[in-house]
C-alpha cells in the first residue's frame, strides 16, 4: 500500500478513504506516504453496521471476530480517528485532512465527477455496499489518471466463489474452507475486468477513462 501511494503519485493529490475505523491502519499509510500539499478526505459512518447474518452461527457465519463487540466500539473508533488526525497535524501539518462522518451512500453522491486522484474502499464489505462504493468511485476518480483500490479481496474470483457470493450477499465474511469476503469478491468482479491484488489489497489504475490492471503491477511496486 505504501509503495503504491509513493510510486503512483510524485506530487500532491486529492485522496479519499472510505472506511477509516480507528484511523490507525490504512489511514496512517496515506498520511505518511502522499506528498505534502495533498488533500485527504476520510469518510466513515462510525456507527454499527453488522447484519444479523454476520453474527449468525452456522456453517459459514460467525467469523473469527466478534461483530457485536466491533459495533459497540464505533464511538471510540470515531474519537480515536479524530485524535490520530490531530496527532498527525501536530507532527507534520503538511496535508489537508478532512473527516466526514456519514454513510458512503449519502455522502459520495455529493462529490463531483473526477474529484479524486486516489480512492481507497474499505467500508461495509457486504455486496450492496461495496458495489455502490465502487460504482461511486468510478464516477469520482480522475479519469485522466487515478487509482481505485480497496481491502479484503483475499482471493481472485472463481465461478465457485462467485456462486457462493451470490447466495450470501448479506454476509461480511465466509469462514471455513473458503475464508473470503463474498461481497468484495462479487462486486470487484462485476465492476472490473481484472485487478491487481496482494494480501487482499486490490487496485486498478484509471488512464484516459480505462480501468487497467497491467499498469502499476505488483512486480513494479516491489522493485526498488
Ligand atoms: C474494515 S473497517 C476500516 C478499517 C480501516 N481502513 C483500517 O485500515 O483500519 C470498516 C469501516 O467502515 C465503516 N463503515 C461501515 N459501513 C459504512 C458505510 N455505509 N459508510 C461509511 N463507512 C462505513 C465502519 O464504521 C468501519 O469503520
């Protein structure tokens, strides 16, 4: 993620992160790696969002983490994200960071086409949400040159994974032998012909309106 942020952009940019949580993970990577002068918009609903299917206990449900506990931490996460941004501003106030609290479905339509050079999608991973976030991102990304990326695409889509994902659109995660986020897998496969992926982090480059995966490849990012 750091290599992508550094290698893709050599000057200041406009960036959007959808899904911030405590602001201590991906957010720090963007704050540390984008060039001074960049505008970084951090958007999160900071409210409970697990579905009843997420907390269900069956063959595939009840993943390895506690969704109810996660939901109960949303206020703490909001405060922490704010404090993280303030700390960053105290140490290196070289970027303009904005925090927006709201559902992506309500906020993203307020931005104009081509508003951002970089969009990171890591909010609600259930199908309808990821799908809407990607559709919005495709409109909002700079069509001349921009990046759309996101988290939790553990596996490249196969017919079997897509079939299962179509059945479990209300699930964040499918555990057991599959271990993947079905909504991310299905939405990404529907919206992009192909994407790059490393450890679940996925990205595509938009050049002159075309979404490409052979540009900024993993090999290129890993090279010195
Ligand atoms: C997986 S966490 C983000 C993790 C973060 N990127 C990190 O690296 O630590 C998902 C976040 O998405 C937020 N979220 C869930 N549904 C959302 C929605 N509809 N709109 C905006 N944010 C949402 C949650 O509040 C949560 O903070």
